């Protein structure tokens, strides 16, 4: 069997790397049905340059025919846009019921990211702000709503704010509007994590509030004394929102809860799916360029490996 893995060297140099597939002892084979593009992480990696084999969101079937959502271990979390994969016992294979459409199941990874901040608080927050309304932020806002919180979604793009409204997030605003808010939120989920958003989050949090830094930290200038003084005076916490820092049992719990909520219709997922791609280099290349060049209107793509 040949394993075909999507490989980038910049956005205009894309190919399939082909290697002989072998299954090491104790590993499990997953034949891919769908892999989901993570626009934030993958575009960041491709922009860094060099050869990249992105992708870590997989839905497929094991050799006994079981349909699974894959949460790979950190050491196995790249090169997932492929037709077949060998996964060690360290990776989590979650049974996926037929009530969850395969092309939408990849959103479970984003749901998990946005659910972890709620594991870091002692009590469910009353008021939550989510900065950035890409797939992670949109679903974090939907998760906050599902927990019964009142949520505000922040994004500079009017199109993304309207998409959030379509996904039953009625309160949205611009970064400029958010920058004027003081002492209002128990929890801020920052999917951008730039100096400007972190400063705004600190001002908007109540005393003792938490900012979960979900986004990869962006470079820039931050007034460190003022920032730290704000945290010191008001007991505000800034925690890493990197999902891989949480124990796997919490991730499994998040994913099972996400599966139940998808099955119950508590997430709006279809509006977030911009398109389903064949494993065709021309189609895939165009989709990645759209994600990079027009993120307001291209949210997320899925590769259908069955076609």
C-alpha cells in the first residue's frame, strides 16, 4: 500500500509525497475518509517556509470498520492530510456515531480547543468574550452559549460577525468597540493573542477574571509594566490555551460532550464549512490560497479522501 501525504513548500509548490505504508507492532491503521484544514495553525506553518506536511484533524475507519475521530499525540500531529495513517496507542481514537456527518466531524478539534478554557475555571462564567471569530473562535462562542453563558464575539470582519449571528451568537462587536469595555467579563478566550488583544482583554476582565490565550502568541510591542501592574492590582490571570497542555482524559471528555451536542443539534456547523475538496492538488492549492488571502469569506475546508 502507498501512503500519499500532502506536502507544501510555500502556497504555490504543492505535491503528494508517496511512501510505502507499514504498520508497526501495536499501532492502529486508520484509512482516511475526511481530513479538515486548520486554517490558523496550518497557514502559520506554511508561511514559515520550508517543506511542510500539515494537518492533524482526521476522520476515518479502523481495519475492523469502526468509524473514528482521531486526536493524535503531539509526536503524531502532523502529516495528517493523507490517505492512510498508522497511529500509536498514545493517540486517541474516539468512536464516531453515524449521527455526526463525517465532513463535519473535524470541527470536534476546534470545539475541544474552545472547551478547554472552561476546564480552567472553578465556576461557569456568567459573561464570556471571544476574540476572533474564525472556526475556533466561532465554536468557542457556541460552546459558551451551550454552557449557558452570555457571550460576545469580537472580530474586525463584518462578514465573520454576521456568520457568528447566523450561528446563533447574537452579540458581536469590533475590536474598537471591545477596547472601550471595562470590568465586564469573567472569561476572555483570545484566539488571536496579539499584544493589542491581550491588553484589551485585561481591561475588559472583571477582578479575578481569566484570559485563555488560545491563539499562537503574535509578535509586537506590549507595555509590560502596565500589563503586569493590571494583573497584579486586579488578580487577573493569563493562561496558555494550548490544548496539548491539558491531560488526555479532559480532551476525551470534551470530545464526547462535543459529539453529544452535535448529535443534539446544539452546534451550527454547516455555515462554517466553505467547501469539500477532492484529493486534487489544483483544488487544494486554490483552497489554501483562498484561506490565506480572503479569510473573511473562506472559513474552513475538508478533504474527502473517498473521492
